[in-house]
C-alpha cells in the first residue's frame, strides 16, 4: 500500500464507537484477536477512483489496527490492457461487447508480466475484480488461501468472458460477491459480502450549512430550487442520458434542477467519451448542470448529496451502487433502478423507491418532490438501514469472518 | 595525669557518684513504676499496653541517666561556659529522645488502631509517615527555639516544603479526604453492586481511603479513585443477590452469508432445492430478516413468503408461509419439512404453478455462524441484567434464537440458566414464553431487562 494512502485515512477504530456503539467495536476486537498477525495481501488494479479503491483505502488501515497484517498492492498495466479490462467489465455486466482473441492475448500477456514481477507474500491473497484474476496461477507455488472478490454485477455475464475468467476463478479457495443474484455455479465456496461506506470519511461526515453553501456557490447552483442529484462516474452503465430524459419529464410539472456530477477512474478509459455525450445531450436544457468533479473532491460530493432534495441512481447495471448508501446515510430520499445490489439497499417503499425504466424513475421523482413527508420518512428509514447493514464496521466484521471461515468447513464455527 | 587524679579524685568521684545514684534510682523507679503501670493497664484491657510498656522502658532509664549527667555536671568543677554548653547538649538530647519516643510510640499505636478499621481501609503508610514527619518538624522547631536560632527562615522553609508536598500529592490528599467522606456517609460497603455514571460497574471488592476496587462483569478489576467516586453519580444496588451454582458465560455469534449458487424460478424449483437443502439454508431464510431489518415494524415475514408474494403473485401461499409459527419448532429439519409440506399442498391444490416475474429468481443462501466467547460472565441476576444492557444484538440473537432452534436446546439459554443454576423458575418461564419472532431484538432485550429488574427490586 502506498504510504500516502495509509496516512490519508487514519481514523481510529474507536472513533466509530460514537456511531455504532462500543459493543460492536469490542466484537471486532474479539475477532481480530483470533487473526492476529495474519498476512492479508489485497490486490486490485488502481489506488484511486471507483468504489474498490475507496473501500480498500479505508479497510486496510482498520484491519491493521485490529492486529492483522493487511497490505494493498496494485497490478501494472498499459492502456491496451485497461481497454481490454474495461471491455471485460462491460461484458460481465451483460453488455454486448466484442472480445477478440487479441484482447484475450493482451490480457494474458500483461497478467503474465504481473505474475512474474509482483511480490506476493501472504497467508491470504485477496484478489479484487477481474483485472488481477490470473495471479492465482502462482497458488501451487505460494500456497496460502486465495479469495477472488468480485465487485461487479455478474448476474448475466457475457458467456465468452465469463468462461475465460472462470478457468481462473475455479482455482481460488473462495469467491465473494456483493449480491445473491451475482452468485454462479462454482466448484468453490461463495460468500456474500456487501460493500460499505465509511461514515467518518470526507464523503460522508457531517458538514456545516456554510460548507454546503460554499460548494453550491462554487458551481452556481440555486439552493432554493429543488435539486435532483445523481453522483456517479461518467459511464454508460450509469445511464446518464436516461437521467436527463427522466428529468425532462419531471420538469414539465415541477420546477427543479438536475445535477449530474461525477469523476473518472484511471482504469476506465471510456469516461471522457461518455462525458462528451452527456454534455451534448444536456446542451440547451435549462436547469441541468453536468459537473466533472476532480479526484479527491469528497467534501464537494458530500455537500451535493446533502443539498439534494432527491438523490437518483438510474443505473442500467450496478455492482452495488455505494452512492445510494451514501445518500441514505444522509437521510436523503432515493430513487434507484432495481438492478445489481441496489435492491439490497432500497427496500421499495421502505427505504426508497425502485424503478425499472425512465418513466418509472420520473414517476418516482415526482412522487418524492411532491410529498416531502413521504420523502422524509424514506430518508429516515434509509439511514437506519445503512447504519445496520452498510457501514464499514459491518464490512470489516464480515471480512474477518471470511478469513476465519476459510479455515473451517462447518456451518457453525466455535472459536 | 595519674598524679592529677590522685590529687583531685574527690572532685571527680562526687559527680560520678551522683550520676551512678541517678542510674540506680532510675533502675529502681522503672521497676516499681512499670510493675504498677503494667498491672493497671492489664486491668484496663487496653490493646496498646504491650507497645506502651516495651517502647517506653528503655527511654525511661535513659532519661534518668540524662538527669544524672545533668546533676553531675552541676556539681562538677568544669568552667561555667563548658557547663552551659554541656547542659544545652544534654537538654537537646533529651528533646530528641522525647520526639524519637513519640514517633515510635505513635507509629506502633497507629499500626494497631488502623488495622482495626476494616472498611474503607485507611492509608496506613501515608498516615504513619505523615505523623512521623509532623513530629520531626515539631522537634526541629523546639530545638531551633531552644538554641536561639532564627525561626522565621525555618518556618518559611517548612511552609515551602509543605506546599510542595501538598501540590505533589494533591490527588492522594483529595482521594483521602474523599475516602473520609465515603466512610462517614456509609453509603457504599464492600459487597455492594454499584454503577457509576461514567459506566464502571460491578461488585465492590475492596475499599481503602484512597481507592475503591470493583470486580466488573468481564472479570476485570476496576480501581476507582475515591475523588472520582464522590464526583460521579453512583447507583448502589446493594448486597449481592442469590449466587448461581454456575456462572452464565455470554457468547456472541457473528454470521457470514454463504451463497449456494442454487436458485428457483418457480414453486417446483423452490421445493426441490428446499428438500435437499442443509439446515443452514432453512435457518438463513427464516431468520436473517430479524437482524437486518430491525428498524422495520412490523418486520417482514420469512424470505419464502416474501418471494412467492412479490415474484410469483401467489398471495395465498405467501400468507400460509408467513403464518408458519417458527416458534413452535425445535429443529430446523422439522421447520423445513413444514415449509415444504405447505408448498406441496398448495401446488396440489393449484396445479398451474407460475413462473417468476422478470429476473427475481430466489437465490438460496446459507448462514455460517462463528460463535465467539465474550469476556462477560454473570453470577447473579444483577450482573446478568447489567451485562444484558451492553451486549450486542448478535449476542442476544445467539442466546435467544440460535440456541433454541439451530443448536436444538429447545429453550433459550437465559431461561435454561435461570432455571438450572439459580432456581428462578418463574422468570425463566416468562422469558421462555416470549415469542421472539413477533418483536424486534431490542424489544426483547427491554422485556427481559424489565422482568429481571422487577424480580430483583
């Protein structure tokens, strides 16, 4: 793990007591005692951008505080490699994608280079997403336990890509998915661990009204006008065009504004293209703001979510959709597509509203903008739901349990 | 020299004889006086008799020797200035011996008397050291006055030293004063169960004038300075309750969801997978919502009922599945059989089985439980209820749900312990009769706490 990543996120585990209670932290310490000194090597493809890097940057220091020797490394790859892995990503999400033999060759070649060059030394190798999946080829030599952590919605994967990856996935000791629908018929054990948000991070901590106002002023947003906000990377799978279409339907009857804000990720070369298309589509539509937020602008994202009247996440495919948990944590009413891991966060009509189309999203937005009491109740329930199920402390606990479960076959383990 | 002695022997012999006479008188007086004093003290039954007699016997004779020396000096032919100096030295030695005797005597007597104070235990060493220092200071002042030394700088020096000592041992002094206050108030005794507003709680095992020791429910000893104790709000629950024959050890159970990769698209799939499913699958789908949806009231029904309703539009079957009384079963196998038979009966009555809407397949998961001992133990109902307030929902869940059904103990752990180890049958029955599936875990916690509080009031 890069030193600056360690120093950047140095919340003490005890700081979470005020949110989740001392007994929860005590339980984490109890589990940590059973894993003291265990070496866990996390490997993914980027240190910044996207949910995986964000979660690892927070979880690894906390694991260390619990006495576990957790580390984080990334594989190396050139543009050609990341073009291919982006295609894999889309294909695993079920999008039509041409994968040529050359693409597979590029993937294999870069992976081999990483296999040869990477320093691997751990008791548990925790490999995140498809990019480093081939590292498992060193399992016979290194021994230890190998886990493949899939953060992607693979409920309907492109079969060619899945079959290609599956030959490596089967060599792992276990796979971890974010939602039940992502599970596959595999000869190895599969666990379900949802991702999480960190309530103490800049993206989720409490902000003063002055801080929120400053961000709104910076981007020229009118705080008096109801605000629909979608925060996500500029990616076709987040359906930013569908968001604009839904907004147009809502705006016919309700005065409001739309903020489409997002950034880019180093392992996603498609972002710039999508951003251009979004800007082109929104051109000339009043009250639509497209904001390219630079990396590290977590406070700004936090402020936009807190300023929102309704938060929207109209993804076509979604690994999990942490922006929803972020919004729910801020007690915001959320309208989201019923895809991927979103239904785990949005229990329809209890913690938010689910939609299946542009029309559905528009209808739900209108309902929430016109019924502040309903919106407030959903937001309140949503915060409780996140507190109980999607905070980093729950995530940490399940990773600890996973490391323990790897050494036990039975359903009930006595420590 | 010998010639001089021969010529002046009488000048030397008289003072020596006087000194010797005083010594002899001293020995005689000590014998007579101490015999009488001892008899008197024996009659009085005073506990310090031995200390007083043994400590003062030596100095008593020594003082006669000093008196003899003083008298001998007076009749000696020594020059006046030598006589004055010698008198001053003898008087100083007398003062020092008096102070020395007082120090030893008070220390010994204090040791006897302080040992008799059981609770709170006085800080013996602190008191005896304090008395010793005070006596020494008194001696120094008397001597300084006697020798005509200027007292002001000495007093200033002493005041400064006292001030430094007070500042340095400020906390100790505050603790001792607080200990005095606690002792005088008699609100807390050893053996009481107390709870401080800062969170510390447990049985008081030891009280001194400086600190109070509490044995916490996690078996750790907490040392609370008396000064903190008087500043906090303290709830004293009083004497220990009936002790259990066996302590209750609290465990917690943390669960990890394992995906089976199996799914159902219609009722036939659902039944087929369920028939072959391990207990952990049945357990997961009939229990996980209790933990995950704590904030929803009423809580959702089991996963099977929800799925056939939402995804198959089989509303009647959903109601039948939701109405299965999980509480009535003592094994997951029996519960699984009941679920399967309800679905099969429905399918027999309604042969046109529907296919799932859209992509809402039923995905089978199972629950991996990791059972971890916590540091908390309870040996009576007071300790039990205090631990119950602080344990996690996972721990409560383990003792109420998991033990009863998954571990097939037929009852929750709390009731078993109350019945078998502490003889509280009524309380055990009340908790046993609580149907956990119709209330939240937090509501159950409140119910159990309220009932125990009522019982031990």
